[in-house]
C-alpha cells in the first residue's frame, strides 16, 4: 500500500503507469523530428501526395519544412501500424497501384525511416523526469510505460536518461487488441504487475490517457500542455495538475 499525494488529494495505489511523449519528454521536438524523416522517405514513392498526407496527419509544413504538429491529429495519436495503413490508402488513391504493393511501399517507408531516425537527438525531458522514476524505485513502487510509440524507441528514450530495465513493462499498441483510449493497455499492465486496475495510477498528457484510466477503473492524472487539452480531460481525469513534480510519496 502506498499513499501518493497529488496536490491536496491522496490516492492509495500499488503501481504507476506512464505515457511517454508529452509526459516524460517534450512531444513537439520528437514529433517534428520524426515527421521530417517520415516525409523524406515517403517522397521517394512516385506520385505520393505529400501535401494531402501532411494535411490528413496534422503535419503543418512551410517551405518544405515541418513547423508544427497537431497534438490531436493522426500523427500525434495514432499507432504506427494505423499510420502505415492510412498512408497505404493514400498511395492507393493517388497511384491506383495494387493494394498489396501500396501496403508494402508504405511499410517500407515507415520501417526505413524508423531505422534512420535517431530519437536521442530530439529528446527533451519534461520537469520531474527522470527524478520521478528514481523516487518510485526508492519507494519500492513498481512502474511501467503504456505508449502509442514503439517499444524499441521507448527503451532507447528511457535509457538515455534513466534505466529502461527498471520498468515493469513497456506496453505498445502491438501488445493489445485496441490502443488508447480503450482500457486494454491497463488491463495488460494489471495482469503483468498482479495489481488490480483500481489500484493503478495512470499519468498522461492527453485526454486519451485519462479516458483509458477512466474506462479501466484506474486513477487517471492528467498533465496537459494547454487549456484545450485540459478541457478534454475534465470528464475523465481524477485530477489535473501542471507537472510530475507535484506527486509526493
């Protein structure tokens, strides 16, 4: 049993689950860097509709450079395999090529861009990380990550500032039937840790994180970057705070 204080409230929990991008790391730096390299590989596909892809995915470009990412858009929220499928559909629509070829072209572009992308160059830790991980270890509280990113990139990101081997798990969309805001990730975290979902505390920067917690019967703490996201969290969050540094235990 562990009491975690979040502002004026206290929660009796046994484990903690973290989102990654936007919570542990500044998301915009990561998204823009990844979008740049995605686009450079997608441009190699003859007839690929870059402008339409950018608009659909919420990637804003000026003079051929990525300048902004919509935090509620496909690029920011969708799982990689979903992005591959949507991109394959755009290739099919633009070129009229056979579906299998379009799917392979999309998959190849994503895989090759992932191999070239060095996530360590775009990592900017947010206030409270990695100190929150070290404090949890000292307190003997198990913790893990549930993210829409992939596991390898998540492990590299954590190892750059802390210890990925200290995580109880890294859960990504490929490990569950449905990604966020479905409760599947937290049900899997519950099974791995042997802790009821009602005794898990979920921390995230997006409404899908706290909605997932709400659906799973867990405690959902939101740490949004802007007022619009804060408003979207209100129906689902147990508490909304400004920083990981506000957690005391």
